[in-house]
């Protein structure tokens, strides 16, 4: 396959050119050597790397963790223990986030349960509950 320009690489990966450059600055994506006319010549390996990074980002991994995953991918001959640990941490983080979201959801539903949608705002139980919470945090 013929080399790609940064624009073609970005288009084929479904990202913007600045995203490619950002990942390069972060050390996640290797910057290729310059080819003819001093243009960087990207390969299908770069495209696979960029798609890998996007998939990791789509799963919610931080750039720091993606860097670890990129390193693990490059060291494919080693054991899986480190990768397993990274994935397990991600699962635990998602579970904690889910619990936090569920707590917020329940709090909102509780406030809605006291809400009289056709009443006046000055008598609104929801606003009073929100105001009560803001005062508690400030004491």
C-alpha cells in the first residue's frame, strides 16, 4: 500500500488532523519519517495504531492508561498480567462511577417525588432541597 498523508490517515481513522498531531505529541502515536517533498509518510501500521488509540479512548481510558496499553501492545511477546491489571482497574472504576451515578439518580428522583410541577417556585420543594444541600456543604 502506498504511504498516506496525515490528512488521509486522519480521514481513514475517523479523526481530525489535530487529533493525530496531539497523539504524536503525547507519545502515543509514532511520528513517521519524511518522504518525498518533505511530507511525512504514514503507513497502515500508523492507521492500526491510531484505531487502537481511538478504541481505547472510546472505552474511557485516560491518556496515561492508553500510553500503558500502547506499551503493552508493542510488547506482545510478554505475559498478559499487566494488561489484565489495567483492564481490571478500568472495570472497578466503571463500577464506582455507576454507583455514584445511581446515588445521584436516586437523589434526583427523591426530589422529583416532592415536586409539585404546577406550584410556584417560591414554594418549590425541589429548590428548597437543593438550597438545603448547598447550605450543608458550606457549614
